[in-house]
C-alpha cells in the first residue's frame, strides 16, 4: 500500500466504522469457529498498523509481520512487541507453535496469491486455523483498489478454491459487509467514472460523525448473524480454514 494509507489507517482505525465493524465480525467468527485456548501463539500476516493484532493480544501471544517498517512502528505504538519486517517466506518462526494465522485484506495485495497461501499452510501447526478476508467482486474495481495497490478482487468460489488447493479444509465461508452493499455499490459505480484521477483523494472515504455512527451500527449488526449463517453477497469475503 502507499505509505499515506498507513498514516491514515493508524489515525482512524479505532474510530472509523469499517475497521470497528470488520474487526468485531472477524473476531466473533474466529472465536466461534475455532475456540482456541487463551495463550496460544497466533500470527497476523500483513498486520498493518496493528488494530486487529491489538485485539488478539488480549487473549493470545501475537506475532506481527509486515513488509513496511512504518506499519510496525505504529504496531509498537499500540504496545505490540513481537514485530517482524519481512515477507512471509523469510519469516523464521523459531520455537513458536502457531495455531492460527490471520491475513485480513492482505492477499489481494500479493501478486502470487497461490504461493503465499501455501506458505501459510506450511507455517501452521497441524490442525491450525487460517482466517482470511478479501474484497469481493472484480466488477467493483475502483480507484480505491488502485490507491491500496490491489492486484485483484475475488468471489467466494475462487477464493475458497485458492485456499483448498493449498491443502486447507474450509470450515466456514461467507460474504460480509452485506447490509451496506447498496450505498457502497452506488459509490463504487460513481468512482468508476473517474478511475485514474486519485490525486488528492483520501485513502478512506471521509464520512460525517453521525454517518460514521450509523454505518458502524448497520455493519456491526452482521455479527449477530455470522457465523450462524452465510450471506449470499457482500463487499467482502471471510474464510476460516484448517490445516488437515
């Protein structure tokens, strides 16, 4: 991602509706599906500025990995300490017995997605869990994807197949960010009218405080339904899988 995205994310990650709701949903799905013991070693790959890793650290020993030094500087400011500035293939896990790995909105940034998912498989202990999220639908491509340096967007079938082909067994999959799909769809279609002009546009769409509060309530409400069911469409995809 462009460096400005890290600065922006750190400043809003604990207040902006998208981060708050996504993290709540992912944590709820993770806890419900895996039921990992507290104190286990987990890794957040592509941890960014550490917002979700901070949540994990309340119950687990968290390793943070990112390719950008600025991201890990922000992780350190959140009190996270097991920080690694490298690509996954260069990471040395030592005596860590990693029972869960997270890649939240990361795989779309990696050109060779097949290889990195296989690297996650090799990293985990037998029976370990892989929790991953990605943006949905290539036809929703917009300046947002350009700004965040994405290679692609996914549908639930090709993303699940990507994970299964690496050796994982999919335990749960669903679209999410479904309740806000109509306004987001309209916004993305408007963005398509000017896909190359991203100068001066913020990495994250600015919203008024009242709208931020409203969107947070709407998006977060999905946590009451997931993972008891799977949504048939949405702006994002979540897959929880297990190493056989």
